């Protein structure tokens, strides 16, 4: 016998702040694994925007949830635009395969549109899920492993003039955040950190260290000013040959090439360390050009930021283009049908306009493919090679692909 609850499904409501603990606990159970450390849980409690958080309720039982952060995302051209940072999306195991996730995504994207945000972004625990909701993989990240005794970075002129010093991570936070903020407009895909988010890089619960020590901060200075920083931790292991430690690099940011090279040279020369790992670097990381033998780096590329065009016209108008572009796009978008149809995009490095048109299509593509190309990462030409973009007018693909490109690969430097 089918109950009314099973027929109608859980109802979607805005989260009551008083139910945060219950809601967050249900999401933790849905993801599995041990509970978060108290300091980590407290940070996410403080960052949660309850008016942007949704709970799926079956009676009084939490069946799932989703939330969003009010972010600002860098796009090609150096602009920083509003974006919904989709997060904490989960469905309780006993409610899966019953449309709960689809209901949450439907309500959330409608809410994002009502707020006037043209973009939604997320990082996915299961990448295959979000394509059906119109998300595309817009940035990738590079994972690096290296044997530090067999490779050492070299630096450009001025590297030896960079002063390095160890600093307390919290005391150095203001200087590090200033460097990070200066880098945001230089690379698409970076998040301008709002108040409270500066605490995220300092989060270092012992439970998550995997045998590594406390995080260390090293500052790079030029002419008496902080020009870069790195955060890392080490784990000392023993082998028959002696100490065989590993350095886990969390972040390396710098304002100039010499400071960047000096920081990496320091990390590759740490005492008692023979291996270095880094889980999140841009695909075009300059480190690849600082090492004399790239084969000594074991590299792996994985997905990072998934992006959704919520208001297609506004999103395409919000960025600049690497070359002049005038193209008619026919976009398929079943989940957000207000985006579907033909759009004329005209623009260049100074800005763009994207408006509805009845002109003949020159390129046809699903919204997920357009989202993937939005930040200048995967090219429209490469997506066409996979059959995800169709050229309706000869020559339109090459011109549009060039225009959508970026001089640097887009990159999301941290999760959320």
C-alpha cells in the first residue's frame, strides 16, 4: 500500500536555524565517515547561510538537504561576478532514488534565479550526478607527487633575492589574504573570499592530519613586503636508508615569478624529506616549467569546479572575450527552460552583450557544454570533437572557440 508521503514525496522548506544541528547531522550521515572535528563543524555552522539552505522533510524526518553560499567568482577579463556556491547537497540513504535530489535542485536553481545570480558552482563528490542538472566541468586541478631528491626547481633572475621566513599561520593571515586577493582577478575560477572565509585555510584538525604535523607557513618577501606564501605540513617516516619524510603542500601563492620559484625551491629542499605531494594546483602551474625534468613529477588531472549557467544571457554578458566574437548560439536546456533557444553573443576584450535572437543558429550545444567552456578551460573546439558542440555555419566554431579562451587555465584554489 502506498502512503501519502510516498506519493507526494518529502516537502522542501527553507532551513530553520534552530534545526541546523539536526540538518547537518543528517548530511554527515548521508556522506558517511566519522563526524567532523568540533572546530570544523563550528566553522561550517558560522558560514552556513540558513536563508539559502533547504531541507527535505518527510513529516518531521530530514530526508535530505542542500545549501548555497553567496560567492563572487572571477571570470575571463578580470571581473568578479556573483555566483551561488552550491554545497551540502545530500539525500538520506533511505530516501534515495525517489526524486528528492531533483526536487532540491529544482527549488535551489529557482531561488538562485530569483536572487539575480547568473551562475551556480559546486564541487562534486560524485561528478556524474550534476550533468543532468545542466552543470559542466569548468575547471580542473592538478595533483602532483615528486621525489624531491631527484628534482629541484630552478628560478628566474631575482629568485636568490627573495627573503623567506617562517611565520605563525594566524599572525601571517592578513598578509597572506592580501596576496590571495590580488591574485583573484588574474585567473578565472577563483573565489573572492568574504568575511569568515579567511578562517578556512587555517582549519587544521588533528583528526585529518593523517600522521602529518601542524601546518607551517612560510612567507616570501621582496623589498620589505610580503610577495608570496606557502602552507605545508611534514610527516617523518623511517626507511632502511634513514629518514624518508613527506611534505604535503596545501597552498603556494605569489605575486611574481621570483617569489613563486623561491617558495617551491624551499619546499623541494626541506630537510629529512624525500617526497612531496600537492593535491590542488592549476593545470598550467608554472612549477611545470621550473623543474628541469618534468618526468620526475607524477601528475594527475581531475575535475574541480562544476558550473551552471542560471541566467545565460547575463552570464555570457558578464565576461570578456579573448578575441572579437559575433555568434548565434542555439542552446538546449531542459532543466532551466528559460535559457533554451537562440542567443546572439557579441563582444571582445572590453565586454559583451548576449541577447535573444531569431537569426539562424551558427553553433548548437547543450547548456552543460557552454557552462564547461564559460571560464576558458575546455575549448568549444575540444567539446565539438566529443560531439557536444555542433557547427551549423562553417568557420563559426574556430572563431568562437578562440574568443571563449583564456590566457591562463581557470582554477578553483579551495573547496567549499
